[in-house]
C-alpha cells in the first residue's frame, strides 16, 4: 500500500512539474528550472515503486523477501531525497509542490522504516 501511494505521489509531482514547465513563457529562461531528466526520473521512480509493490505481494515477493526489502529501502531513500529537493525550493517551479514534497518525505520515511524492519527479521509465511 505504501508503494502505491508513493508511486501516485511521484506521478502527480512529475505531472505538475511538467505542466509548470510547459506553461513558462518561451523566452523565459530560468536557471534552476526542473530539467526534463528530473521529470522523467520521477515518472520512472513512480513506475518502479508501483511495479515492485505489486510484485512484492505476489508469490515472487514471498520467495525473495530480502530483495523487496532492499528495493523498499532504496526507493524510500530516493523518495526522501526527491521530497527534500522539492521542499527546499531549490528548483524553480517546485514552490507550489510543497504538499507533494512533504508527502514524499513522509512516504519515503515509511518505506525506509518498513524495508529496514523487513531486513531485520525473516518474513513469516
């Protein structure tokens, strides 16, 4: 469930960044505007988080619990870093994305804690 919420947050923030980038004036150059690579990276992160969360509840997740725990820790760290980048306002166009940034910080922290707890103890079947 955490992964699906995190993926939705990634998609929503990337879409909002894409819309804010598209509505800039053609001659307006902002030195710290979000790059297309950042936006595509958020889409890829969202897709990877959702796909891995779906696979984690399938039989593959029960056969490889450590792999999904490591993925959850890694995705949680990436979401915390992305959320921090959005909330500090160091990129133009992200000041209206504070809610997404804070949401990504919370969901990333939950994913990090959940993945770390899955690494510490074996999963009961």
